[in-house]
């Protein structure tokens, strides 16, 4: 389990415990003590199994748009179990959510020490790219390799999107951002290019209030804006209707745009299309023409609560090469 740690003394205790167990990488007392001291003010995650801390990771802001993976350590006996990967995923989620654009990490360049070759391979496997080597940054025995990763790539945004059902801040969402999100939706592919999906952006507090009143059980009550997704169930050709596929592609595009712009959302479809037909009540509030159905609402706003990725099946359970077995 990955825990976000806020208490400064707990951060120092965990970082000391882990770094002192990793003397191959953190043998210089002075720099190890510096990592430990600095960790108390940094965003900090610990990987915890029962009552054992398996590893930790800290981030440090190095520029307005850039975070640095300041230090991470995983106990040797816990290597190759996905602990580092899970720690990094949590930290990356956080950096994306806080609207940082890049994340960098420094290590001793490949080809100098075997232990650091493993570290280099690990960072590359996470998606870091080599930026530059600074031979004298630390000292000539430890040439510094800087790796960088863009947090704004489609692949990163996909892996950091999760359904958010917590509280939103009251900060209004600028209209230009709502337009960018809606454009991402209508830019999605559609069967035979029939473009069966339309959206209504709702940011008027009065209209928003009327929609929220219909949401029973209540969801998205604090959202400062909402995208209502409409579909027109027409055939693409012969008797083939692709309206569901069309609006699904549009919704996913909008969810990704929402996350990339630093907001959160959730695909609320089941909730509003059940037997109580909340969708029809929403349609009446926003004057949707008869030939369209409301199928989904996407709240848009800045998250106030912490949230975590839901557990998903293992990659190997769902992805195969060339044949089922
Ligand atoms: C077609 C569809 C309908 C959904 N309807 C709801 C819903 O009504 N309420 C809700 O809380 N989440 C809803 N979700 C979100 C899913 O519960 C969520 O995607 C899933 O649990 C996986 O979590 P993730 O989005 O964080 O990966 C819906 C998702 C899809 C694709």
C-alpha cells in the first residue's frame, strides 16, 4: 500500500530507516543525512506492507513547472516486486494533479557502477529520457546523468486519470478551459464520421444548482462546472448505430483533457440513466431537443480531497501477444 505521509518526524524516520539499509547507494553519511533532513518538507510517499516500510519517495520543486524525484529508496529484499513503480506512480499522479509539466531525476550515469546501472535501467523503464550528462556536477568519479520526463504526454495523462468522487474546490473553471475540454470531446472519432455526440457546458450557478438537485443519491454537489453529454442515436450505415461508441470516445477524450488541465472528473452515466431517468430531468432543465438523449455528466473542478488509483487486474491477465495463450 502506498501512503502519503505528512508528519515531518515520520518522514525522517522512514527515510532514515530505508536509506541506512541501502549503503551501496547512500554510503556518504553527509549526503544521506541531507536527504533525510530535506525529506521533512517534501511531498513524501511510503510503501507499507503490514507494519514494515518497504520504501519511500520524495519530490522537490526545482522550477515553477518542474518537479524532481529528489530521492527514492526501496529495501533490497523488496526490489523487483513493483514497489518503486507504485511509489513513482503515486508521485507522478500528484505532480500531474498539481499541474507540473516535467519531472527530472539525477543519478550516476550508466557504465560506471553496476548498482547504478540498475538504477538507470529502472528510470528508463519508468519512461524517463536522458537529458544530459554533467561530468563534474558531483565529482569526476560520479558523472551526473539527468533524466527528464514530460508529464503532459497523452500516455502520462492516461495513466494518471482516475475517477474522482471527492469534494471540489469552489475555484471557477475558466471558460477557455471548458471550451478546450469540449473541443477534445467533439474531436473524437465517430463511426462514419456521423458526429452523433454533442455537449452542453454548464457553468451558470443557477442551472448547475438545478441539475445538482436532481442527482439522487447526490454526487458532484461541489463541482463548479459540468459537461453534459448528449447523443443522437442515428444509424451510421444500414442498421448500424455507433452512437454509444461515438460518445464513449468523446467522453474519454474529455476526461483526459480535464486531467491534463489540472482538474478532476468522473464518468457519471450509470447514475443518471437508471430507471429513475435523471438524465431526462437534466435534459428538460437544459432544453435538449427531442432527437437527443442525455447520457452522461462530467463534473469539472479542482480536487480538494486525496484520491488513489483503484485496483485493477494485472497487465498479464488482460493483455496477450499474438494469441490467447
Ligand atoms: C459506462 C460507464 C458508466 C459509469 N457510470 C458511473 C456512475 O454512474 N457513477 C460512478 O461513480 N462512476 C461511474 N463510472 C466510473 C467507473 O466506476 C470507473 O471508471 C471504474 O470504477 C474504474 O475506475 P477509474 O475510472 O478510476 O479507472 C462509469 C464508467 C463507465 C465507463
